[in-house]
C-alpha cells in the first residue's frame, strides 16, 4: 500500500535521495477521474520505490488523488512505497488532508473484512463503539443500528440490506467519526447472512460515492 508524504522543500530530492519528479497537468471532475489517473500513475512508476510530485494544476486535489493512490495500490501491486507531494505550506497541507486520511483508514478497515463471512463482518462492525457510535443489535428483527451524532442537525438515514452495503456504510461512519464531521447519521443493517463475493473495485467506488458529500 502506498504511503503519502508532504514535503515543503522545493528541490528534487526526499530524505537526500533522488526520485522521478512529476508535474501533473490534468483536470479532474470526479472521483472516477482520480481513480483512473492513480491507476495509470502506479502502472507508470511501478518499478520505482518513490515518486515526487512537484506541482499540480490549481484545481487539482492532492487530497483526492492521495486517497485514489492508496485505493488503487491495494488492487495493483507494485514496488511504489510512497508518493511525495511538494507543498508550500506543510502545516496547512497536513491539516487539509486529515478528513482524507480518515477516509483512507476507513477504506483500509473495510477491505480487511471483504473475505470474511457476513456473520464475521457484522460482528466486527458491532465492535466499533470506540468510535463514539451508539450500536444496538436486535436479534428478533435480525438487524443492527448504528448512530453517530456530532450535532443536533437533521438525521442522515441509511439502510444496508447485505454485507456489501454494510461495509460501505461502515466506511462512511468510520470516516465521519475519525474526521469529527459535524453531522448526524443513523444506519440500519439487515443481518443478511447470504454469502456473496465482494468486488474490491466496486466496493471502493461505492464508498467514495457515499462519502463524497462529506469529504470534498
């Protein structure tokens, strides 16, 4: 998996080493654009340990590209260990990246569960109370509820009908909780134990789509 590094030094090195340097000139309009760019980027530099990104177009989101790089690196093995972004304001860049780091952690968490049975997936989800979630299981109704409240704003209600949808919504809740996003969520999960192979690409794309209104 690729690690993301921010560096305020304007030269072509990182930690005293020379790496390939790239200027990204691309206009992105969606998460799909960033995922496609990340896929091509990893393939192009798969033989290198690291790549330095020196500059990007003004409307290009380094944060979204970072998440896309991480997600694609899980699906496409390479020698690329980390990508270094040269930035002018190190502290500002790190601060703006925090919600995206939360999203990355959430994606990593659910991807660790995709090969487990639905029962194991639901059991893992039920242990997420440490995130500040109010979690209740109703075995008579065969469902689980998860609530996140950072404000008294209107509830954003979602329902998962299977393990795939449960992972998507769990990633959403983990992201908003770690990022301390000001919102209120209520999720219901049907404890559907029908086994189904989960496609990594579809799962990641659906997570990004679901999280987009809150991390943008």
